[in-house]
C-alpha cells in the first residue's frame, strides 16, 4: 500500500486562516500592523521567487511587508548597517535575511547582527543556542513546519529513531535539535557519513535536507518509515521542482511521506508568519513592561 501523503499545502491554508484572524485581532487591539522586513542581497532567481512569495503571503494575511533589495556587490558593512537600523525601528516586527548571500558576505556575521527580538527565521546564534539549550527563542521555520505537520497527522516523535540527512544551520541542525526536544533518538548524517544507507534504514522518522535531487531511494529506507522531504531542486529537462527523496519509489515503502511541491514548502512560509506575529506580541509586551517600570 502506498504511503499517506502529508499534505502541507492543505494544513498551511488552514493555519493561515487562523493567523489572518489573529492578526486582525492584534491590529484592532494595538492599532498597527506587524511588519516583516526581508533583506535580499543580489539577484539569485530562486531567492527572488521565494522573497516574493513570502511578501505576498504576508500581505494577504494582514501584515505590512517590505523588501530591501541590495545589489550583489553591496559591501558587508552596508548590509550590517541596514540590519542595525531595522533593529532600532519600532515599526519593524521581524527581520529576515534571504539565504544565500553573495560569497563575499560573511553570512554568520550578518545573521548575528539581527536582534533576537526580531529573528523570525530563528537563525541567529542566540536562537540556535537557545534551541540547543531547550529554551527556544524562535524556531527555524522549516523544522517547525515539519513538526506541526507531524503533529497534525498524529505522528509522535517520542521514543522514535529520527535520522536527519544534512546538517546545515538553516535546516538539518535545528531539525535535529527540535526532534531531541520532543524525545526522539536523533542521528545526524552529512557528507562525511560512512555508509549512509545503514543509518537511513534504521529511521522511524527520516528528515531529508541534503540539497541533492532524488538522493534517497527506496532501498535506503525501511518499511513504514515516515519521510519528511525538505528538498526543492531544479533538474534539467524536468518540469517543476523535485525533492531530495525519490518520491515514486519511496512512497511504496513509507507509511507517510511529504510531496514536493506541496509538502514542507507551504508550511515553512506559514511558520515564518507565525513567528512574525509572535515577535510583534513579544515586542508589545516588552514595551508595556518597560513603560510600567518607568512609572514605578
């Protein structure tokens, strides 16, 4: 029997309807729209597409959305200075730096500049460290979207063997940390892992973030595995994107699997919106506490 499809698009639409109402309630209560600001450096075609999608969804839900599109040759200091200004702007709720940045820019330094209060992508050293310490600030959007999707389908991580393929700071590593928080036994695999299939075949939950099209095949998974494919790859002479998992073969072995597209992608964008609203709420609360302190 073929796997049940983990329909991220359907769940994302449900969550966005709830978010839309919560944002409207926030605006009515506080008199302003939370604002998501994206910093895009360069003209990477995929990045431009992703940024436009995020801005469109934000505006549809009721956020204010703004994009700062800088030339590819922008000095690193200029990017850092922009983020520092956005940190100080009380009208900005969340700041997102679109990955990847051009090679001459130290992405770690740029990410570290974002205020923890506005780190809606969850990728600053503060947020990743807080996740590792089991005291999350903002959780990176792709792993958080995957967790919400698993919970929606009643799939528990507790006591399960979770294997994460890929250890990037934006996806695989925070996914492993998040799964640990939910009491899974986690194995992280990467380009130096020997005999990858010996690890993936043990997985009850297989989370793939390798950036390699159709890399995971049916012979690399065990019957009944739950597969989360976070890849999105363009392949010559193929229509549309493909994941990191060979969907057609693996779906015949797995119990659950995410499609590409329509799986994790819509959930990632939705979690960004969730984090942005949460950031706005925290900032209002912070300002209220600060005002009360001044009055004492």
